[in-house]
């Protein structure tokens, strides 16, 4: 490409402020290679590191990953134990990298079934990185979008009953403060890997106007190039938010 073409191409568009990813395909990646499912989860953890690095390089401010859904508790106990072990390893090994690179870690979802030691690791990791501002990495663990909305409704009702909130003042903005994602902007882009085309109970309220990009790539194979490709697709979309063309 000539210098003249580059001169008139204009600056690259800014990345979406908030990217959310449904990480899918670890089990299929392992099965295709004759490996146990835990091998796929281990490779998936490596993809998390690559994606965080890519998000930092691309200037994304918020990255939210669907790590473990409330429905995942239906999986075999042995697989759940493997996932817990990997989570312990991730929190112990990666937290230093996150902190050094200005990444704030935030965990949302029901953590009660993960065990006291994991809850302590989560609390320590969040405390260590709470002042970082280069990237906010939110990981959804034990998370379900419908349950989150129900919980938020209960909290809003409790606030009304306690006199802290007038029922007539409840609108979308005030209700959103009762969600687990309070303080985070809504995602601009939601990516799902593995070729599946559904949101699987992920950020149902928050992704009302997000652009959805579905990739055939299995999560353990996900790279920065895939992230850039999804962002390029995002920029090709015409985001009207219900307005006329």
C-alpha cells in the first residue's frame, strides 16, 4: 500500500469500550484430540491470557469473560473439581501478571459453591488489583443472567421497603445499579466461540444493544487475531439503537 493511500485512510477507529466473550469449545477441542476435558480447560486458560494481553494492546477498557455458568454445576463432579483446581492455579499464578499490567480483576456471580479457599483467593485478588485502571477484567463465575435479574429485583424491592428508594423512581438506570455489573458500562460487543449461536443466559440485561459476533473457532484456539477480526466486524455494523435508517 502506498504512503499516499495510507495518508488518506484516516486513523483506525477506536476499539469498543467493553467486549464480553462467551468462552466455548474447551471440551470439543479436547475430544477432537483424544484428550480428557481438563486438557481443553487448561488450553482455555492459556487463551484467557492471550485475550487479556490482546485487550490491553488494543486499548479495550473492559473485558468480561463467561468463565462458569450457574448451569455448569450440572457437569460431572470430577470435571467441576478439575475446573476448581484450574481456577486456584489461575488466581495464584496470573494475579501478579494482571497487577503488573494495570489490570483490575473483578468476579461476579454466586461464589458460595466454590469453597472458602477460592473465595479468599478471589477476595485477595480483587483487593490487590482494585486501584488498577488500564483494563477491568470481569470474570463471571457461577453466573446466570436470569438469576441476576431476579436478585436485582429483590434488592430493589428491599430498598423500596426500607424507604431508600421510591417505587416511582425505578427506571432502567436506577434498576441497573442493583445488578452485579453495577459500575461497568454495558458491553458493546459480545463474542461467542465454537460456532454456537446463542447467548446462554449471559448478560441478558446488559447486552440488550450489544453487537453479537459468533466465531467457529474453539476457545482454546482463540487468538488476538480473532479478537481483532471480531472488532473489525463490529465496526462494519450500523448501530442505530432503534432509530430509523
